[in-house]
C-alpha cells in the first residue's frame, strides 16, 4: 500500500516563485548545469578481447574439475592457476563475488599481488573485458545521474538522491562531490543490507570530503523501497546492479512502488529512476564457473536480459518516459533512466 501523503504542490520551500512550470528558489535561482561529460562513456573496449574463446574452454575445464572434485568430496583451493592461483586480485574478487567490496575493488583496479608475475597477471585481469565493462557501467550511471541532477537544478532547494543496494555507492558519491563543487545542494541516502558495503560507502564519502551530504542505512531494499523514498523525499533513485539477481515479477512490483513513491514526492515532475541489467554475453560462462559470480540463492547464474526483455521491465510505469537504454561499449551492461515529466492532476 502506498503511504498517503500530500503532494508537494506548492513545493516545500520558503519563498519559491513559480515561473511557468519551474519553481525558482532564492539561493538556487540560476539553473546552473553540471557539465555532462558523455565522452567518458566512450571507453575503449578491453584489450584482452581475444582471450574470450580461450576463457570459454577454461570455464568448461573448471566446471568439469569442480564436478569431479564434488564426486570425491574434495574442495579445490583454486579454480585455475592463471586466475585465482597466481592473481591475488582475482582471488579477492572470487572471495567477495557479488558484493560491494568486489565492485569497489574493480572500480579502483587494485593490484593485490606482490611478485612480478602476480602483478602482471593481476594487471591482465584488471584490464579484462568484464572489468572494463563494470567501469564503463559506472561512467554511464554517472552520466545519467548528471542528467537527473540537471533536470532538478533550480526546481528544488535540495536535490535528494537515494541509492538502493548501494554497494560502495561510487557513482552517486562522485556525482554528489561534483554537485558540491558546483555549489548545487544535494543530500544522499545510501541503503544496503550488507554492513561492509555501507562501511565502504562511508569511506568513499570520507575520501571525497562529503560525509556531511550522506546518510546511510542498513536494510532490505526490496521490502523497503517505497518508505525509503518517502522518508528521504527522494527525487532521484539509483538502483543499478540489483536487477541482475531479481525475477521479473519482483522487478515490476518494485518499479511500480518506486515510481509511485517518486510521483508522491515530486508531483510527477523531473523525477528520475535509474536502473540497469546485465546483457547476454559470451563472458557469462567464465564469470559463473571460474569467478563464481552467482546469485546467493541456489548459486544460480545472474539473470541476463536483452534489450527487449529489459525494456519490458519498465512498461509498468505508464506516463513515465524511458530514455533510450544505453549499452556500454563492451556490450555487457545496459543502463536506462525512467523520467517523470508530467504533472499530476
Ligand atoms: C546490486 S550491486 C550494487 C551495485 C552498486 N549500485 C554499484 O554500482 O556499485 C551489489 C550490492 O547489492 C546489495 N544487495 C543485494 N540485494 C539487496 C537487497 N535486497 N537489499 C539491500 N541490498 C542488497 C549487496 O549487498 C551489494 O552490496
């Protein structure tokens, strides 16, 4: 049930003046824009693309090895010598697969090995297609967040951004820092059910010097999305990464809740919901069997959706405009923004 709440019309701010559809507030009178640096997403494809067929064979080998080991009741220490055997960075990713910790590690492309051969192999994996793709996704999400912020500058006194299943919240926090530098008031609420992800996000906020702009909460976002939006008066919701693990019915219910709650807060003007999903791609077999990046329940592979299936997840939000979903240059991650630019009657 959607919580009942008065629509913010007129908006909750001292002294806002309506000019056409825009409200202009003292202190944020000129609708400055953040620079949209779309060029960042023109990231090159990874240099190790030619390894892909080899890694397909490696995945089959690892799958067979694990099946044999299970038969004799033995747990192998490594999946493949040249992945989690020699490369300490890859071991870290394998051990923290699907968590915000692994993602943050990949965003920073941290080298963990100490020997020269280990460092070299770390470097191969840290520049491999999957890692390039996750960094491309980060850049696309940042672009979409910039656009979302630009739509709101001059419209509300403080732009409230909510990150659901935030992980290390890299994208949201970096955009909040850009806003701070540009003098645009912003507040972020970051929510994840994993305390280590929240801890990592707080550290990133500290590094960027924006702790004062950030509030964190531990909790299940599938259960609590609607009340989180209403509590935070959110104008922008970012939930990129979570759909890879959720079924269609859950996603559609969540999308309905999120868009309804955003309409309640914004009255249907300039709200943005950013989501993403992993696209079917040839790296998925390696990711599942060698990296071990699988869903928690039943250790199943992530849920890959092509453009058609991805688009259908949004059709529950009538009235909202789906900006053309963007597939990053490696063809692995797709991100889209749903934008509300209608006014509720
Ligand atoms: C979905 S990705 C986060 C991606 C993040 N937005 C980014 O781009 O780096 C992984 C995070 O989702 C969190 N997570 C998964 N399911 C969740 C749930 N139902 N409620 C809250 N957090 C969840 C995990 O703890 C993990 O930190």
